[in-house]
C-alpha cells in the first residue's frame, strides 16, 4: 500500500532531510514551504511522486486554506510533519522579531496542526509530528519568544495526544525536541555544542516516527540536558 506524507517546511534544514528520508522509504510526498523554486528543486531530486504547495505559515488563514487544499489533492495522507519555524536572538525584545516568531511558531503551527488533525479524524487514523525544541523546557534569555513558542508547540502536541487517548482515536502524536542542529537559523551562533548535521537529526526523527514515539530528543543525548534543565532551581538557571 502506498504511504503518503506531508512535510511543512520542506525546502531546507531538517524538513529537507526528512523529505529525502521519507522518499527513500517509499512515501509519496506533499512538500510545503514559502519558496516555489526551492520546493521544485527538492521535488525534482526525489524518487517518489510529489505534490508541491507554496504556503506562508505565518499567515494562518493562508496556511489553513493551502494545507487543506493539498490534503484534498493528495486524497489520503498518513503522516504530517510540521517543521516550519523561525527564531531570532532578541534580548532587546524588538517587536518585529517577536511578532514574526509568534505568527509562525504559534499561530501558523496551530493552524496547520488543526488542519492535519481534522484530516486524520475524518480518515480514522494518522500520525502528526511537530518539531518543538529542548528550548521548550525553560524560558530563554537570548530568544524569549522562540523558547515560549516552542513551549506552546510541546504543550499543544501533548494536548492533542491526550484527546486522541481519551477519545480512543487512532491518531499518533509525536513531539520532536531537537537540541542544536546546523541549519540556516542556528548557523554562526556562539556557545553551541553537540551540534548535529541535519541528516543525522533527520535519521533520528525518522526512527522516532517509525517507533511512534510520544516524545523524542534529537540527538538522543539531549535528553540528559533536558533532565538537568527540569530540576535546576530558578535562582541557578537564571545565572546560566
């Protein structure tokens, strides 16, 4: 049976590598991003059937309409991976950066998740994957809106997982929490460690998808940092 997946944010970074990995596993793919030229280049390199849709996730109504149309075109989608996200170092709290982060990582994410959820409910099964972050666990003094937005993603996914369990829906919800990954968003930042190549991160994410994990840290050793972050008292955490 042919499997189909949609990757939102498929033109670069983790999303691009996930698209390549899913195609190698035989998935037919819906590719979503803002730039048509990049999407068409990705689609031309993949060995399986593809659908391409340009969507600006920061415009929530556009995201709802565009993703809904793509899912209708593809007819029956098994897996939706929401990779689109942005972040800025913004200790001065410039509103244009905070606003853009919230529009994409909060409003755009929730809009896309809702469309995918409705599709899976109608279909009777499915797998929704969202990319949050290790940063979701605590507030961040370098990028306050980014950490807060990823906390929203993580909590939203947990809520959807609870709904699925309580209603006995055949819908799996996976929260991927990466540490540092070498992508255009992180490149050049100081103080990073355990930086994973996007293809390495994608391999671990694909493994988590196959195992239908509820939460997965990428790379796996970031679970150690996560455990430490949870137990650090506020007075010590704020000094770091």
